């Protein structure tokens, strides 16, 4: 599985791209975190769809056809040679939020900014289920001497409810659902851990419902200080997670690391996300954020069709 073929460059000059969404017309929507925009890549050109402000991060199409965005509130930014790198919480940070973008008008609406009176800090990644709701992670923000404790959340797409489901977590990042929807996967960045929570219904963890005692299964822990970013699940249930430092996509089977882990290198140590598209969902679209590129590559398994 590790040899996927050549990478095809679809766009360059992007300002820390993330959250790719393949569209049926062949275009790819993505966020540019440093630029603060939701953008569209069409035939190698980049068009701004909406100015989200802050730091738009994960993105997904909702049941209403709009793009829902995890806005992390922004970063300080640093340039190291060829690489653009996010840093600490910025001086103009005003909090994190979940935003809704109307693709026809570009209008940006803030739907959620707090949970139970606690402000969202750095919402990161998002996945919709087929029941009118979505899961998202809050990665938190870092400062020179401390960082926030993150969590896993579930919200309804009509704006009526958002709940803290698992807290605290250590820098939760990528989130995805298993093919039959009975598991939610969460990548913890700094520990390099892929976690799996069993579900017994929309937004409900199986077992202990107390968010402070949720006990996930650890599918894998990557060695050598590899960091995990966002993810997508394929039709066979493999978790395909973007991996930082050892830049590429790590493929973790649903049985866990004992069943064997594969890795697809990309050449950018700040590889941050993958989505599937194209004929039969057999093309991977990957954001190479450090070098500001969107690439595609043939994938040996089909992607899991998303809820919307």
C-alpha cells in the first residue's frame, strides 16, 4: 500500500492549506489557515470563496450543502527556510469557533463559540454523521509556558446543541468515523496516538458517559516523535492520518498496529490532511502545508463516502 505512484501538483503558493474537500465538479475546496480563507482550487488556480478570519482549519460539507469550518482562532507564523510553520496563540486571538459558509454567497456565520459556558479554544477537525450532527475536536492553543487541554465534541447542524463528549485530551486533532458509524477516531498530535471510541448512537460513547472517564482504545502509537494531524477513513475502514516530521500519510488498519501499519511519503514534513475523490473515490488529495501545495495521487483503496 505504501507505493501510491507519483504526486501530481494541483496548486502552489497556498498559505498553509488544510481541510481539503473534493467536489463533484472536480474542484477542491480547502482552507488557507495563514490567509484566513476558504478557497477553491480549479485547474491550478486558487479562488477565495470566503474570508473566515482567525484560522480556518478543518472543513466539511454539511447536510445543508454549506461548508462547516473549525476556526482555531489563528496562530503566530514563522518562516523556516522553505517552510511556513504555525506557532503560539497570536496577540489578536479572539477565541475559536464553528463557522458555516454559504457557498453561493460567501457569507460566514458563527454557529458555535462555546460549550457549557467554556469558550472554544482551537477547533481543529470535523466529520458529519448521517443523523444531522457532527463530531469535532478542539486542539486548544499553545503559549510560551502552557497550553490548553483539548476535547472531543458533538454538535447538531441546526445550531441547537453542542456537547463536550470526551475531555481532557492531549492536543486532539484529526477526527473520523468508521464505515458503519459505530466508532469515532481521534488523533492526538503530540503523543502520536490514534484513539478509537466505540459509539452506541449519534454523539454517544458506549460505556461510561462521563466525558472525564471516557476510555478509548489506542489503535497505534507512532515512534520517533512523529506527530499526527488530520485524517480520512477509507472504505475498508483503514484510518489514513497525515503525519508530521515523517511527512506523509500513515495508514492504520481498524484492528490496530498489530495488523501492520503502512506509510505513504510526500516529501513535506508538514503534511496535514487527506481527502478522497475522483472516479470511485480512488484519488487521494493531500495538503502539503509547509510548502503550500495541494497534490493528488492514485490510492490503492477507495475512500469512504462521506455523509454529505
